[in-house]
């Protein structure tokens, strides 16, 4: 999950999907695609209705490359749905904006805490333990591991 | 609980005078996934207590693992019955199996493959009869995933967090493991593991205290002892912790069973053997800082070294 889109060459078709703010973040890559005369399509997520997007993505052929740009807070929900449709990490770029909130798994009580990305320590909402944010990430929990901050 | 590990059964882990991370697996001479030691009854009592009171911490499984779990039950029961016939028996009448654990005076009848015939999942069931922690690594898409496990005696990691994780991601916290390319080398080795040719390795660490259940979930409790180590009490307080890890390819489901048998020995007992004392001192004094840190020794390494130096002086004087 990045903050900036990068042009990936050699794809059969490009899809630019996002809300108003997100599509602005994709504009430079979109210009490049238009400039090179490549096949592309734009999908505005005006009300972020997942079923419409899912139907649209399901109807695409192999070789399609997707750019998705929406707030960080929504990104994981969309990513899960897109992966369920069958898109792999190599076929999508996820671009986030706004405040980045991460989940932190408490090593003692397994509570999933929400915290700002920049925060390095917090007290667990479940058991009160002083937690240090690590970079060990679980896809299944969609959370980073919080270790005992101080013995 | 005080563990009185006997030297005869202690799996001394060291070779040479230095230690670095490596794939130190060797082919097993006697291919058996589990071992019964004199501590069996004590450890089973502790393990069952942990499984009852901390189920999420000690047992995790994903729904698609049931067939592989049954294969583990078959492998472990066959090993127990073949290698410890006086302690364990199995009667197989078609799908109906009667398993007897004479050490605990228990007999269980179940229908192999029928989940309803057991009081819990198959992996949990067989875990109640062996000292080892049992981990199922499922193989797909050229990778290994920790998709089920019973873990009562972890060396400071969390099964609940790691469930569903890929091999390399599990080992992400180990400093230098990725940078030195070890994660990929060991993964490739495991992916090539063959049925009928199991491997084993020993892994070691030091700990302040003598708990087997050093879970990440309870680190805030047992980790406190690290601050209490002195050169005077290190012999009794500090223990070397050795995991005998065994790797079996499951021939029917093509997954891997990873068993971990944990042993503890006090430094006092370890250093009673002069060769071990000198070798361990050499290794510990030359251990790189990132390994010292990861193995949790930083806080009391100097106290242990001073204790070992005193023991070396004692040996030289006699």
C-alpha cells in the first residue's frame, strides 16, 4: 500500500479506480497511459459501492492492471474484496491517502488496537499493557505485532 | 515447577567454538516424531493444564487443515506404538481405532477420519498425549504456511499471531535471517523434504528461570527474572533451553509436521562437565550482538560470563 502510483509498462489494459481525491493521485500515470495510446478505463467510486466495482472487475480480461486510490482507512476492505475476485499483488497498485491507521495485535491479550501509523507505543485497550509497535505483520489479522515495551 | 533434567537425556546442542545461524538440520537416524522422557507425566500435566486454561494461546487451526491433522494423528500414534509398545498401543479395526496410553491409564476409541468421534480436533487430541509441541506447515504455491499448531512451550513467540503466516514472514523478526539469505535457503530445503526421510535439528537459547511455557503472551511475567541474574545466582537461575525440532513430510497430504521437544538444564548442571563448560564459554563470549539480543541474553550476558569464568578457574585449580 503506497502513497504514490507508479507506471507499469506492458499491460493489456489499465483501470484507474478511485474517489475524486484518489483519481487526482492517479492523474500523472493516467496522462502517461493516454500519451502512449494504451487501452484504459476510469472508474469513479463516487459512493464507494463495492458490488458495482466487483462486477466491473470480474468482467475484465487477464492482463488488466488496476490502480486503486482511496483513503487508507478503506483500503484494506477493498483489497480483501479485490483479492477474493482473483486479482494478485502483481496486478494491482493500492494507493492510499489521508490518515493512515494501523492495527496492533497485543502480545498479551490478543486485542486488536487501532493506532496512527506514526505512533511507536501505546497502551492496549484490552489489558492496559504498554506496547511497542513492531514491523512484524500478519495478513490474517491485518495487524502488526505489539511487544512488551518495557519489562 | 522445577525441571530436573537428567544429563543422559539432555540434547547438548553445540559443535565447535562459535555459533552462527545456519541450517543445521541432519537426517534422523531413528525416524520417530516424538520422544518419551522421564519427565513425561509432569509435562503432560502442565501441558493439559495450559491447553484447558489458555486454549487460544496454545492451540490454533484453520478450517482446511482437518485431513492433514488426521495424517498427523496416524503418524504419531504409529510411532508411539512402534517405539514404546509397553506404554502405548493401537488397535485398528477398519476405521475404528482404540488407542491406549498406559502411562496415563487412558483408552480412547474413535473412528479414524470422523471428527465427531473425538472430543476435540485431531491435532488437539494427539497433542494431549505427547510432550512435543506439534506444528503443521501446509505446502502450496511453492511456500509453507503455518495453518495449525499446538504450542504450549514456545520460546517467546505467539502461535495466535503467527497462525496462517508464510514461512519467511514467521521468521521476519530474526535479525540477519533475511539479510544473510537464510530464510530462502531453509525454505527451499523444507520444500524439498521427502516423505520417509525426516530431518532434525537442535536450537538453543538461554533463559532466566526454569519455565517451559515461555509464551510471548506471558513475557511480561517471566521476562522479569532477566533483571535478577547475578554472577552469584546464574548457576541455579539461568537455564539453557534446547529445542529438538523434527521435520516429517506427510506423504498423503504433502504437508510438513514440525515437532518441538523442549529441554531445560541449569547452568550449574551444564558446567559440571568441563568440556561443555569450556565450549559454552567460548561460544557465548564470541556471540555476535544481534544473536545475543534476539536470544534475549543481553540483560544478563555479562553476569553469565563471569559465572562461567569462575567455574573455569575452579576446574583449572582442581
